[in-house]
C-alpha cells in the first residue's frame, strides 16, 4: 500500500530535491558533529546533547542547524565539529567546550584557537576543514556527503540530489544502457576481488530465470577496517540508491544487505533509511510511479569473517552454515536460493549513483588504466592521522601515508604497510612510490582487498606480524577444505615456534612449501590469499626471519625470547625509577650509580624501557 | 568436424575424450581410465571439493596466452579446450603435502596410509596434531549422507577451522539416529566404527551412544531399529510384515516360496 508521502512521479522527486537543497540556503549556519563510531567512542553523543541544550537555552534552534552526521574520516582527532558555511574545523571537542563554541564562534564569528588543527611540522593552526592536509589530498566522491548529511534524514539526502540518479535511470535509460554505462565507467568491485562490476551485472541480467536477487555485502571483518561500516552508518541512502539502480538494470525485485551484528549503528541507520525510502515510495511496488518494484531486506550475520566470501554469505542468508562452495557455477547463474544473484560490496554500490549522475566518461578520467575512480582506505596503525581516506586510484603509498596520514608518530622510521586486510601482504619502504591500484598491489604480493591499510614502524617485528595475521585467519577459516584448515594452522605453528626462539633450519622453506599449497589448492579466496602475509614478509624481510632462526635474535625487539633488556652505563643516571617500578626486583644498583638488570629475574615486561627518561634502557 | 551441442572435448594427460556438458574432470578421467585419488568424493552425493586430494593442474589457452592453475577435479566442470594434468610435478608435490596434513588428523587410518605411501607423504615433518577426533579428516561424507540422503539429521559439523568436528547435537547421543550405518559405510578413513552389542549397535569411536535393535521374528538376531522401520513406513510399497525378518531370513523365506 502506498503511503501519503509516496512520490508519485519523477517530477515530484525533483521538486523534493529542489526543496531540500534550497532549505540549506535558509540556514544561517550549520554545525556538523561527527557521530560515527570513532567519535562516539570519544563521547560524541554527550557532545551532541550539550549542543542541543545550549541551542535551546540561547534560542537559536530556528536559524542554526545541528547535524548529527556520519564519520568525517579524521578519527584520530575526534570528536570533530565543523561549522558551516565557513567550514571551521574543531578537533577533540569536549562537552565543556560547547558554551564557548556557541558564544564565540557561532554567535560572534570568533575562532577558538585551542580547538583548531595544528600542523605538526610548524605548529601552524589551520581554520578551514579543506585546508587540513588530511582532507586536502583526498578525493571524496563516495565519502563526500558523510560529513554533511544526517544519515537518518532522507530529506538531507534529497537535498544533495539524492535519488536523482535513480530518477535519471528510470526516465532516460534502458536497463541495457545502465549496464553499458557501468561497464564503460570501468568500475571494479571494491570488496576485494576487483571484478568488473558491469560485467557481473550483465551476466546476472542475461542469466535465465524470472526471480533474481541483488545483495549488498556489508560483512566487513578485517581487523582495523571500517570503511563500509562508516558508509552504511553515514550515508545509507547512497547504498540503497545504488542497489535500486542495480536491481532495475539486472531485473531483480528483491535485495538483501548482509551486515554483521557487531555493527549496531549501521544496522540501525540502515533500518531507518529503508523505512524512509519505503515511505517515499522509493522501495516497494511501482517505484516513482514506474513499473519497477523492488525492496530490500536486512540479513544480520554473526560476524564470521568467512561469510564475507560470497558463496558462504548466501548460504548464511539462507540460514545454513556459512561455508563457501566452489564457484564454478557462477553466482550470476545460481546464487541465493539457487537463483541468479548479483553481489557487490557497500562501496561498490555507493559508487553507482555517482557514475550515473556524472557520467562514465567523467568517472573514467579518475584513476589508472585498469582501476578507475576512487578507493576508500582505512588508514590505521603507526600513522599520525588515523582515519578513513578516499583517494583516486593511482595515488602513491607515500602520498597516502605521509601527505594525508601525516607520517609515522614519534619520529620513528616507516617499515612496512600491510594492505588488503589480514590476508594482504606487507609492502616495504622501497616500494613506497608505487601507485596504488588493483593490479599493482597484486603484483607486489599484496592486494587491494576491501581497503585496509595498516602502517608499521621500525619497532614492528615482521615475523610477529605474519604470526598475528595467521592467528586471525586460523581462527576464521571455516574448516571445510584441508589446505586452509590444516595448512594455515601449520603455518601458524611454525611462525609461533620461530617467534618463540625455537626456529629450525629449513623452516623458511617449509613455510614457503605449505604457503604454496594453501594458495594454490584452497577452495575459496580466504584460503587462497591467507599465505600472503607469510609470503610477502619472507619476500621482503627474509633477513629478519633468518636472524630469528639462526641468530636467535629479534631485531625489532618484539619477540620476548629473542632479546634482552640492558642498561647503558654511560647513560644511566642512577635515578632509581626503573628499579622502583620493576615488578620482579630484577634491577639492582645504588642511587646515582649505574643500574643493571639481573637477566634471570627479568620477565621482559618493558616497564623499565618505558619509564627511563634518559634512553638508558635498551633492547639487545 | 562439426561440434555437437552439449558435448565437450577435453584432454587429460594427453588423451582426448568427449563428455556431456556439466561433467566433472574427475568423471572424464574415469572415462579415460585415468586414476585420480579421492577421499571426500562419493557417488551417492554431489561432489563438494573439500579434501582437495583430487587436485589436478588445469590449463587453457586463450588468444595465445596460456593460463594454468590447480583445482579439485571432482568439482571442476569440463570445458572446451581444457587441458588437464593429473600427475604433474606440481600436483604430486601439493597432493603429497595435503596427504601429510590429513595424516596428522588420521594417523591410525590404514587406507589413508596406503594412499599417502603412493605419494611419498611423510608424517615426521610436523608435530602431531592435537585437534579433532581420532582419524577423522573432516571430509564431510558422514554428515552429508546422514542429512542429504538418509534425512535423519543425526550428526552434523560444529565449530570452525582447525577446531571443526563432526558431532551429534550438543555432543550428546542423537535421538535422530536410525542406526542405518550409512555414515560408517561412506567414511573413507575408518574413523567411524560401530560394533554390535547385546541390545543393538554402539558407536565405538566418533560418537558415544547406542541404538537398540529389534529382534528378527525368525532367527532372533537384532538387525533393525524401530526408528528405521518408522522411517521406511509405507515408502517401500511392500508389506510391512517383511521387515519383521532380518535380510537373511527374508531371503530364505522368499527363495523357498518362489521356486
């Protein structure tokens, strides 16, 4: 049944676009507060209530609009507040700052310097959001609206031309033309595989069968990755719009979003968005008064990493055990409930309305020869500006990590970056100038994956890193096929042994042999890519493995059995701080006399190393 | 030569054959009399490619470019121009490692040792594995035959990855088991062993429960469970009286009457 608010035809939608885009002009100012997961963890919710309260008190609710937005990206500096139209950017904002912000900045146009972003190199303060290097070098196409709209307000989405791509498709384009446009754009799947999206759509459209499905894969599960989560939380309608366009092109009437239960805010915002879209007649029967009927259901997953694998995902939606099956029968022919199914990830779907609105030719102009458009990365680890960044394909690793990410904190040296999630590879500093795209990352032994990027500094042990990622993959392997289930476990066992100082000659060769079989003979992509962390660290950091095995030394000082703490006599002032803090009474020495460590007592907790102000404690 | 529709030409180890579309490489190899070892494959069930012992090296030439890769022959469909090597150096090397990994799970399996020997798989390269149930290689045949063919749903898989196990619901005896012994029959390693007891049958390994069997009206041997009979009820189209007798007595009785 149609609701009263249902949009009856395309013109009515354009009216709404106009109405809500003009509404913005009437606002004197708007205050966008990041309510994404990162800022929420930093008390953004109480910040929002403080603003609401203050607005009420000052009676400025009419003219100044408060926006609870999705993630702005620069999570490191959260909670973030941006005051528009001047784009004044405040960082680390606390509820107690609110009165000052309202009085000074909002009502008197004065800048509060203590809340501004400070350039680390020359301590210069920056006022405007777009001038902060973190944002300046990005190209925020898909992520662009995240900091501007309230994800729970479909009206906000209308105000940024929301659903106009859908209108364009329904009035001006045949399904065939939509597919041609997506093919021409060069869009490749953002979930990891990088399969050409248009080709996938075409084979699902051409597949026999009257019932077809489209699925949005939101089972993002890589440690440290949260771009799909932030898109669903911050701009769910862009994903929904992409899916409706896909359904029209493919000939599907039912869609699913498979999202993990650990993403409660994404589920909540998506539910609100779906309900609103239904209310406006953008989902359901006869969308916008046309023949298109389509609706979306949410399917919540338990959070198994393997359920991000398309075949396992579909079995999970069906209520069966999420174990991948062999893909020789294409999903486009027989997928969910054995019907032709088209599955794309969150970011891929969100790219669709942009391509339709701005044209494939324009989209193609961004990126490299075989990787078009932008990619969102979650830049985490040992990097100054932790956060979500969206960059054009082909940008170098150096630009991402140093220009946008602000480099390595604490004056440490860059060592490696791991891209592509747990089963990606570690890329060393020699390759920092390489352009980032699907093919280049694969060529150097890593992958795009869904866009995780973990930066590591000189204090990172690469054998330990490989061991860590393998422990994750061993835990997340479904256990169906032998190489992944038992091969990865053996890899993990050997790595564990090496990091504990029990490495043997021949271990590297054995690792390589097992890794080859896991890569070649596993059933699904989880297994096939699982040895990447091992193979890439052996490829680029073989000497580190050898030092662990032959010299029984961990050069980075991470593997506890393979280094000792020692006190440099010439640097030690005899301040007694380490001695007092040592939980094992392993440090001896008189006041103002150099201390020393009794190795037999030392448990390598590292407290002495951390507390010494004179860099006298070293790892040897 | 004109190509027949639905017929695929494929080359395995240099020998060519024609197979109906949709056949697997394993089936084609069988046609040619070429042996490929299998463990998780059983004619009664659709192939699932989980043990990976039947991997072969596949290659295809397209526009002058040759692409080759490994895949499980039991699930890989034949396609025109596909060339298969069942015993290339790479296949042997990787099959050997897979067998070594499986031997860690099933050190007591005679049949697996025989196969492993053929490929020179050893057990001394790795530490013994303290995971899973004795001699079970998690091929999945037992619970698949129980669920997909018998329909009893008495056993299933639980846990994940290296911890995966075949168990009865909640690890207690299964009231769904009809004592058909199909799981024991399909098990490729002998991990499932069932012995006859005074009352019926009992799982010696893998699971821990007993099924009571009904006595044969003629010889008194306990041969079938009441759950089994209930399941057969009406399905076979013959008189239910016939099931009061064990198979031997049944044969004897009908042999006499038919001559």
